[in-house]
């Protein structure tokens, strides 16, 4: 299989651009995953502190702030992204 086949490009120049851009996307995805894992860890610290102090694990008003922030920054799809992120960071309820 050639680079043209893998990228769907019709020229070798376009295939080179696509290959380079895909490598950049893969690197960005690795960074995003790392940041999400870091966010999950920080969220666990917050939840533990809240529970230890007699509070609830989840603060719904804070979650609404997060949803609004993502919606404002990214539009409607941002809300879906934030919901998934919040679900990941909540851990098992």
C-alpha cells in the first residue's frame, strides 16, 4: 500500500502534507490524553477532600460552570465533550 492509498490523497505532495499533519494530530492527541489523565487525578483529590469533609462527591453547580465554559468556547459540541470529560473525572459513583 502506498502513501497515496493510506492518505486518500491524489498527489504525492498532498500525501506528504497529510502524513505530516496526521503525525502532528497524533502528538496532540497524546498530549490531550495526558492532560485528561492529569485532570482526572486532580479531580480525585478534590473529591476525596470533599467526601472527607462530609460533603458530596459531585458538586453540580461546579459541573454546570464547566459545561458552560466548554459550550462558550466550543459551541454545542463542547457541551458533549465536557459531559464526557466530567464523566471520566467523576470516577465510580
